[in-house]
C-alpha cells in the first residue's frame, strides 16, 4: 500500500526498489531451479581394500556404488575379475561384442578381467555391491573410447 501511495505522488524510488526486489527473487528462483535440475552423480565408496594372504600380486576391493536413474558409465575395463550384486533397482551390463545383460534386484553378474564394459540404468537407478579380485598396485579401472 505504501508503495502505491508513493508512486501516485510521483516518487519513482519505490518502483525502482520493487523492480530490484523482483529481479533478486527471480534470480534466486532461477538459480535454485538450475541446481535442482542437475543430474545426481554416481556415488562410489570403497568398503574394503585388502591384500590376499599368500597371493602377493592380488587384492580384494569391495565397493558400494549408487547409480542414479538414466546413467551410463564410461566404457572401461579392470585389471582383475569383477562381480556385482544388485541391492536395489536395475542395471544393464554392456560388453563390447556381447549381448547386453540386464540385472535387477537380487541378481549378480561376473565380468572377466580386462573385458571392456559399461553399465546403464533406466528409470530406477541402481544400488550395487561390487567385489573385485584386483591386480595389486594397478588403478581400479582403465577408461577407453
């Protein structure tokens, strides 16, 4: 009400302040909605990384991985054998030159060492436990084109 009275009296200051406030509110809404639409990222946590007693060149890596909906991992391979168990959701294992393997809640899959592969999710996303028998001292994965 005060702004309307002042505007009627010919004072343009409240109008400028109102425009500024509207601009600030719109900018905040825009930046908030921009952040809300950013896709969630893949979350990976190594739960265990230990050498295997009596096998000097191998180690065990156990990880929990959360894949958001509509995610595709980059193509990669591991220097050891990989096993995964789907805790929740579903994922499709893709291997070059082989058929895709869908895996849902309760399913487990094996990926041989050095096999180039990726995983993708649909509407649900997926929660996985990944177990690797890994070549000690090497990176966990090698990315490929």
